[in-house]
C-alpha cells in the first residue's frame, strides 16, 4: 500500500504526456524538493485529466484519472499562485469525483438564509 501523508494540488496546467520524472522535476523546481510520502496532483489545461505523483522514499508512483464527461473542479492559477495548495483527504476524495472540494467546510453546516 502506498502511504500518503500530505496531498498537494499543483495549480499550473501540465501536458498530460509528461511522465512521473518530468512531473517530479516540476515539483522540485517549484517548491525546492519532493518530500517522501507526499502526493502531488496535476491537471491538464481543460481539467479533464489528472495525474497523481507520489514519492514513497524509494521511487516514484504515478496514477492517472480521466473524465469522459465534465471537468475536475480545479483551483485557478490566478487565485492560487504558483505554489501548490495542500489538500485534506476529504478534499481529495471530493476532487477526484468532480465535487466542489474548495467548499467542503461550508457545505458541512446547514444555516438559515
């Protein structure tokens, strides 16, 4: 089983032809290094595909997910900047199924209008 202690959303769109090594190089160039047991999420410009790269301390794992309809809810590069955003496990679970992961805290409480 792959252990993932932290998940990071990389907001800059990537070419999905990139493999694990090139995506890992993007992480190193952006934040200075890839930490063991951290996962880094990338999407293409249309947000219809995403890749997860995980450094497990010994090597690199890469997983891909593609949507046949719709788009992933992705952070805009204008609001997020170039640095990756850290995601919680529930936010990641919502992201990969296409739900509004940024709004999870406010969706957890029902209020009067």
